[in-house]
C-alpha cells in the first residue's frame, strides 16, 4: 500500500511528512539523533530567541536582553519657542490643544 502523506524524497535521504500525515513514536520507540522528546520543556528548549528565553518576569527579561526599562510617562515638555505648554501626558495635551482651537474658533466667530 502506498502512503502519499509520508514519503522519502527522491534519493531517499529525506523523509517528508505532508499535510495530514503524522509520525507516531510508540512507547519504547526512539528517533535516532533526537534527544528524549518527553524531557524537552519550555525551560530547556534550545535555540529560543533571547527575548523569549530571558527571565521569569518582565524585569528579568529586560535585564537579560539589555532592554530599556519602561519608565516613560508620555509627558509633554514645554517648548517656549512654539508656545507649546507642558502637559502631564498625551491625553492632557489633546485636551489643551482642543481647548485652544475652540477658543480661537470662538474668537473668530466660527
């Protein structure tokens, strides 16, 4: 009987498992050259990217991958040259800008 979901490529040096195919390793079976698959866990999974492999929590991961600590607050710094007022965050900036626009429109009769 021919199985087209699991086959050797021409030349016989590569086994292909196509869509819908499956290889089952029964109890006591082994795949030569592959470590004990049941012993593989997330913690010992090889070749994980550093960003995934690092740390038990966000702080440890940032330290391990030398990432910047997230301490920014989205504060807007005053810019005297343009007349931009300081604001605690982007929402406060949007409110202040909306108020200024409305005041200018009201003054212009718009």
